[in-house]
């Protein structure tokens, strides 16, 4: 009965979203209220009002760290767009390049956005910013908001390398496994899950009317797309082995993006220069972000200027290193360069209207996770399951880690809760420790694809608020398939031991 009560916050969120009667933000409010009630009444140890206040502060701090990524990314994206009709009430993405009248060009632009640009941007910045680049590129295709939401989510398929591989570095510390080794073992699960994501991509593209001529031509394009995925993952694998997970995706995907652009568009000198000018704001801001991470002296200097750490075990706020700060600075720089301070104010209001639900959801879900963790409920729940099921607990690792990853929109929660027990279990049972650690890590990070927070961000970018439930209905078979693959890998890990 106690375990059922401890499950109420998660069940409340799931039921609220599934009902279709409330949006993600309201579901998060209900979940937070349930978490507070459960923590104060059924916590395994003493949990006072003062402790509750601290956990809420911790959740608020996490929300503060993440919010600049969302609002800063939205503001930069809107300021960097080549047209400014939004100030006059129009749609900045109404421009339809002539080459997009070709079905093949439309299809290849879609693939380019979902599986190259999106993951690259996500690796450089993290926290769903990769969805911004994807939506920016596919908006001229004139797709329905529901389809745009799914394609935006497909930019999130390489999360173990997101945010400069920070989540993988954290997981490797918990698992006592070198980060490159953990990332390479994770590649097995990521590659298998890519089959699910590609099937989702092909199905959604077909529904959206992005077909390529005859059936034979469509099959040929499918083969070409699969070939690019294999090449991309192979390059990522090699870069991870050589460079580690922090910079691997940027190093692997940068050349592939240039190559794909040249092959698809075959631009002449004028077109190449025009494309470079349009992309210049993005090139500059990504170059700055990469430089702040890859140049050790610059990284240390910027970090030393401001390092705010109210909680020792939570991320610090380093404003001069924070990607959100650079995105806001980029938007300010464009306003100054164009001498359009009024446009900045208009786009700032538009960014808030678009991103407010995602921001509120981040704060609320972070607070809920911290309340449950601070009350000892999360750890007690995990310990009880490991004690009851022992060696075979690893079979439910994908379910536990995936559920927590979906709820918290991060693999850090399941990694911090379950990785120590997963490590002990693997050592005791003679299992492959890197494989067991990678299984937990990928389950928590990759299943965040289905997180309500990410869904809220996608809905905001696609102007699809209110369509979250219909998108979840479409995604359900793919979520089950992804969990099935992870369960199969868990069984292999157990049998190999």
C-alpha cells in the first residue's frame, strides 16, 4: 500500500495528461500537490515543512538553470529569422523557397533538419534547444502542427551526447566506468532504438504527404536515409572513442552537415554565400558556444568570472558559460546591429508567449522530483524494488529508468537513484558492468523523448498547444517498441552473466 501511495504523483500526472482535459502545466501542478501531500504524510523518515521548503527551492533552482535555454533559444531563433513579419502580425515562416516545390527537396530538407541539424544543436547546447533548429528548417514545408511536433521530437534521439555529453559524464561517475566506454556501450542501445525513430519518421512523413514520387523512388530514398543514419552513427562512434562523449557529436556531425548540404543543394558560389549569410547568426553563436567549451583557458576564465552554487550537489549557474546567456546575447547583438530595439521587445514578448508553458512545466516537474527525492521516497522506492527482485531487478531497469526519465525530462534522476544499486547488482551477479550501466543510462535519457516537458516545448514551437494528447496517441506504439528493445537488451545482460 505504501508503494502505491508513493506512486501517486507519477500516476496523477499520467492520468491528467491522458484525460485530455488539462494541459501539461496543469498536470504538473496536480502532480506537485500530490507529491507534497504524499511526502508530508508517508515519507519513510521525518520530513518537515522546513525540509519541504528546501526541496522546493532546489527544484526552483533547477528550473532557473534550464529556463534561459528555452526563452533564450526562442528569442534568438525569432531574431535570427531572415524576415520580421511577426512584428506586423504575420508568420515569419510563410516564406516558401522555390526549391521546396520539389517533393524530393522537401523530403531531404526534413531529414536534414531532424537527424543532422537537430542533434548537432542539441549537443552544443542541450535541454531541447535542438528542437529549435529543426522547427526553423521545416516550418517552410507548411506542415500541420501535430506533424511538426513529432519531427521536432525526432531531433532528441541522441540525448546521451546532448549538452556536451554532460549526462553521460555524470552517469560514468556513478557507475565507476570511463565516460568513453560508457558512451560506446550506450551506442548499442541507441543504434537499435534508431530503428524505432526512423520508422516513426517514415510513418509521419507519409502521413504529412512528404512522399517521393513512385514507390521505387520512395524505397530508394528510404535506403539513402538509412545509409546516412548508419554513416552518422559510425562517425559518432569513432569520434567518441577518440575524443570522448563531450565533443564527439560536434566533431562527427559538423563535416556531415556540410557534406549533406552540398550534395542536396549543389549550390553555386552565389547560393553558397547566400546560405552562409542566412546561417551566419547560427554559425556565430554555435561557434562561440563550442569555443567556450573546447578551449580550456577560455572555459576556465569565463567560469571564474561568476560561479553561483547555492546547492553543492546541483548544477551551478555560470552566466558567462551558460548557453542561454549566449543566445540572449546573440539576440541583443542582432537588435543592435540592425538598430531595431523595438523588434527585440516584440520578439521577447513572443518568446514568452511561446515558451511560458514549457518554462512553468520545467519548474513544476523539477520541484516534484526534488520533493520526492528529499523526502527519501525515491530512494526507498528503488531500494525496495532491488531488495525484492534481486538479480532479476535489471529486467525492470528500463521501466524504472524510462519512467523517471519521462517524468523528470532527464536521465540524471534515474542515474542518481538507481546507478549505485545497479552497479552493486552487476558486481554481485557477475554481470557486465559497463553494459548494465549503459542500459540504465540509455533507458533514462532516451525515453525522455516522451517527456511531457519536451512535448510542451515541441507544442510551443509548433503552435500546437492542445494537441499533446493526440500526439501521445500516435507515439504510444513507438514508446512500447522502444521499451521492448530495452527489455530485450536487459534480458541479454542478465543471460550473459
